[in-house]
C-alpha cells in the first residue's frame, strides 16, 4: 500500500534532530536505523568521500502519529546542496507501482523543475525528485519491481 511521508533536510543536524523527535514520539528508527553517507557503495570513477561527510546521515526514518513517517537527511555543502527555506522539506510519495510513480512524477514536474530524473537506485527503489510549478518539493520512491 502506498504512503506519504515528510522528508526533512538538515545542515548536518539530522542525527540530533531525529534523536530529539524519537524522544518525543517514541519508537525506533525504521529499516537499518541511521544510514550514513559512508554506507554508499563506492562507484567506479567517483572520488572518495571526505571523512566528515561519511559520518553524516544519508537517511533516517521514524513513524510518528497515525502511520505518518518522518524521514531526514543531512545536506552537506560539500555535495553542492544548499539548505534554504523551501528545499528543507519534501513531500515523499511512495506509490504502489512504478507506473503510478511515473505518472505522478510527470504531472507534478510539468511546469516545474526536475531535480533528479526517476531511475533505479542502489538501495533498490525507483527514485526521483522535482519541484512543482508552485515551488513545492516532491520526492518519489517505489520499491515495487
């Protein structure tokens, strides 16, 4: 079943923020807990990540109220990501099928800006992101094959 989540981008404070949210809402971090940039498989020809980036949070997920999921990442300047009002929060859509994912992506990116084309990712999802014509940021992830 599909779901909608809120995705938060932080300037190197994700772990602190999510430990704070966990202290308020309870529960445990989902999946493998906190995934770090250092967990990314090395890609051929890609430069080695600096140690200070390797320890930053790549992804963390916490169920809060009523089946709503709060997700987050660090957005390091060294990876050319600049946090500003508007790009610090994404609405994460996780449709049931790749067809639905592609349809929603195409509709929401129409007249807006594609940030990352939909594509197969190393963690197994069909993933992409865009900003719609009103400036709202959207992420899409489908785990169905």
